[in-house]
C-alpha cells in the first residue's frame, strides 16, 4: 500500500474571519475577494496527486472545495467529523465581546484553551476525540493524497495531536485561510509532514 498524505486545508476567508468573529457552525458565505484564494489553492492542490476530496459540512468549507472537485472530476465527500468546533454562546461574537460577557472563560481560553468547555461550547478535547476518531478509520485504508477542507480549530488540534502535544501547542500554530498543512500515516501513527506548505496570504 502506498503512503498517502492527509492534506489539511483551511477554508477561504469570510467576512467573519476579517472581523475576528467566532463563526462556529454558522453557514456563512465566502468573502467577496475569496475567489482568488480558492483559485490559487485549487491550482496548487491539483498538482499534488489528490485522489479524494473531503469537506466539513459548513458552507464555507464546501465552497472552498468545489473548484478542486470540479477540476479533478472527484466526488466531494462531506465528513461531519471535520466540522468547526461548536461555539455555543460565543457564536457570532468578537473576542472583545466574549471577554466582556464571559471573562472567566475567555481568560482561560487565552491561557489554557483545552480547559474551556461549558454548556453548548464543545471545547478542544471533544474536537480532538471526534477528529482523531475519524483519523483512525483512515489509518489502514489511506492510499493517495486526501484533501480535507476544514477549519482553523480542527487543523490546529490535529497538528498538535500528531506532534504528541495534545493541545499544548495550540496557540503557537498559525493556520491562515487556504493554508495547506499535512499529515502522513507511517504504518504506526500519524505524523506531521508539513505546516503551511502552501498559503496564499503569504505570497
């Protein structure tokens, strides 16, 4: 069996991203200038041997993935394990607004994000359980490269987990819109192969 890569692609920019709003699972559209991001990322991914395309169910991820699906003639699969973290009462609010309304939780989020989980706020530990659970279903079947269009939180959690750091390095990772990072299965575990190997915002 060939050793494929899991290409982790953050969706293209949205107005919420630009306004530093925690969108959570809101189905927002891409920003008006997102087309350039999508086209450049599609061009890059079309040349790295993608054999399968999987997307979060959020609209912004699906819209970011459609161009590659069309170009390569591959089905766009929806995977709920790749969904953005459920933000609960933080959804639709900026960090400044959250800090005012949830000061204790916000301070903890800035200091030790793994410890934040309350009410409808999913939390990083729960995100890690669902996305790594999905990864384990791929471990013995991955052939070729799989492009996974998902979200900042999911990608940072997967990179941290693959490094064996849990979420301890979560705040040290930068994942720009349309940034492409990757994991590889080496027969015994998932390893980090690249971080932001491609990122249109850096060009």
